[in-house]
């Protein structure tokens, strides 16, 4: 069986890196925030533009489909009832 020494043998460096990151984070986060915020805003703007464009395309497609259905119904109503659809 593995002893506790074997279990924790590689953790010294990892713990030191973790403590260093925890101590440096308050100083680094504001600097990272000034870089990340504009990128996030750009992604959100792009997503909103894409959503608006997609909404317009769906609305236009719905209108065209409705017009097509109305046209087919009008042709069917005007056609003699004895003929079969072609």
C-alpha cells in the first residue's frame, strides 16, 4: 500500500504555485478585467446583432410562407373541383 508520503510527494510545488496565484490575484485581476471587459462587450454586441438579424430573417421567411400559402389557397379555390392537382 502507498504511504501518506507517497500520496503527497508531488504536492509541494503545486501548493506553492497555488499560494502564489492566490496572493497575486488581487493585484492582477483589475488589470485582467480591463482587458477582458471590452472583449466580453464585443462578444455580447456580436451576439445581439446576430440574434436581431436572425429574428428579421425568420420574420421575413414567415411572411413569405404565409403569402405562398394564401396564393395556393386562392388558386385552389379558383380551380374547378373536378380536376386533380398536378
